C-alpha cells in the first residue's frame, strides 16, 4: 500500500492539480452564488448586510445583479458567510475579479514547512494511529500504526485513492469489526452532513448518497458496548481485533488561518487509546 506507508505524503487522485490559482467549476452569477451561500447559512439579508456595513437594499441589488461588488466587498461578505477559500475564489471570479487564494500541490516547495509539520505530527503520534485527509475524506498520508488495523479490509477499498468513509462504513471495510457501528456511522454521517452544509461540495453530496445506500446497522446495545466512560462527550470507536476489543477516540487538527486552499482543506485525525488494554495492544505491536 504505497499511499499508506509510514508518514510520507504522496500526491494522489484526491489532491489538487498543479496550478497557481483556482477557477470556478460552475457558471453562475455572483448574485446567485451570494444568495445561495446566505440561504445555506439560514440568514436573512439583514445579518450579512449589517456585518458588512451595507444596507439590505444594496445587498439585494447585488443578489439580483443590479449592482456588482468591489473585490473588498466580495471578500468581506465571504468572510461573514464563512465561505470556504475555494468557493471564495469562485465568488471573486463571478464578480469579475481575479482569484485571491492560491492552490498548490502538497509537494510544492512553498508548502515544505507545512508538509514537514504534518509528517512530524503523524510520526510523533506513534504507536497510535494517525492519518492526514483532504476535503473529500481521501487519505493523504498515515503513520505506521494504521496498516495493522486494516487487515481484512477488501483490497478494492485500499486501491487508488483511499476514502475514510468507505474504509470505515462499507460492508467490506472496517464496518463488520466496529462493535458500536450504529453510533460511529451516525457520528460520521453527521460530520459529513455538516461539511456539506458548509461547502455545498458536490463530491461530498455524492459520497453521502453512496454511504447511505449501504445497509444501516441494527442498533444493538450490549452491556459492554453500552458502558460509556466518556460521559457522552465523545463517540469512541470500539474495534474487534485479534488482540481483543480496541477502544479509540480521535481529535482533528487543522492549520490555523491558512491562505492556501490545499492547507485549508487538509486535516489530521489522531486516534488515542480509550483504555489501558488498547494502549498496551498498540505498544506491543510496535517494532
């Protein structure tokens, strides 16, 4: 599995292509895009207009195409509406301005410090699993602790661009070994749904439809699974393994205030042992 060996970061199908700046992927007017983002955030015209320091009349004129915003106004409205960087470029181009945010390949020399930071986090987290993901849940890199827990996963799920949603919830993936699959599935689908709300990404929408097409697990709460040492604060993954049940919970790390689209869309998921037996199992498998 070359894309999963150690903490080396490799460019894969889910990564951005080599280009200096992004271009819009759909032909839509600025007004249509602005209205779509405002409605997606469930806001009236009053809130974004007030935050941007303009009248609701002016905002209405922009949404209907009767007024075109300055570059500064586009960026101000996008900030207020929490539009992702990729889509901020789309808004700028639709308004007749040049894109603002650069999208580099992760192997671009300019991203060297960020790439080394990702590799450092992945390696330092051993002997526990950690993965780096792009915006579509495609694995960019892992540390050495990930491969052992993937034994038994169907080869087609480990070929090419490896998607964490498919890896976790597909009937031929980890799903049969996840003891609390109903809870984990609900948690992952909720995260995916929130991503779709934030980004309107068509790839994520298709991924959601694909995942929901698989058989939903029956919620079975055995005494062992029902015990919750986390007070309802997190949803752990309880995974069957040759070493016995493993309990893991995760944290997600993102870059602070990124101005590059690739970095803005990259996240590191680190998994921690939920009990001493799990910690011992991972320590024991360390070379």
